[in-house]
C-alpha cells in the first residue's frame, strides 16, 4: 500500500514520462475547500496478472482534521 498527499502533487517535468509521473516533493500546493485537482499516481511495479473480467480497485479517501485538537 502506498500513501501520497495530494498537496505534494507537483511533477518534475524532466523526469516524468507519459507512463510514470515523478513528483518533486519540494513544494506544497494546498487545496481549496471543495476544490478539485488533477493528480497523477505512480503505478508501483507489481507482479500481478489480471485475467479477463478481473478488476483493480483504487480507493481514495480523505480525513477531516480539526484545529481544535
């Protein structure tokens, strides 16, 4: 399992390819409440074979953080 923060979505244009994005992790791009942004996810090398009819499920979630903690 791999966790990535959408706020660290900036890509390195020189290292990224059409198939594999390379993130710089050198800046934070905050999201506006209710905002929508495009993200690119690095498909980690996997040793899986998918047969006809099988599926890969991607689960995306967010946690609300309270500043009252």
